[in-house]
C-alpha cells in the first residue's frame, strides 16, 4: 500500500472527512514520526510496532567492484520492530 492508497482508504471509510483533511492527518502523522526519530526518540504504536534509530559504528568495508578497502563512516539507521498483534496476524493467529 502506498501513501495515496492509505489516504483514499481512510477517506472512503470516513465520509464525514474531506480528502484534503485526511491527507493532512496522514502527513502530520508521518512528519511527527520522522521528527521524533530525528531527535533519537522511539515511536511505539501499540499492536503495530515500534520505530527506533540504531547507530552503526564506523568500519572498514570493501568496494565490491574493485575489492579496495574503503572507510564507512558511523551512521544512524531507522529500525522497525513489529508488535505482537501484527506478528500474530501475519502468522495466522488471529
């Protein structure tokens, strides 16, 4: 599902809301998650999962084309851990 499909589904299920309002709600939700993660905070949506940021230390890697050693800088990457409800539903345990 892509963002526009999510907006359309929410708008269809809530006919009392204008589509532009639904788009604003979805954008605000995603923006808040992004801002929280940028601050290093953890975002937990009960039953769905938790978004967090993990730190990857600097290391020496290899260029796959030439085999040459290259330095890879320290970086922060997003991480998602599924919630129990989502995990159970994916595994057919309603």
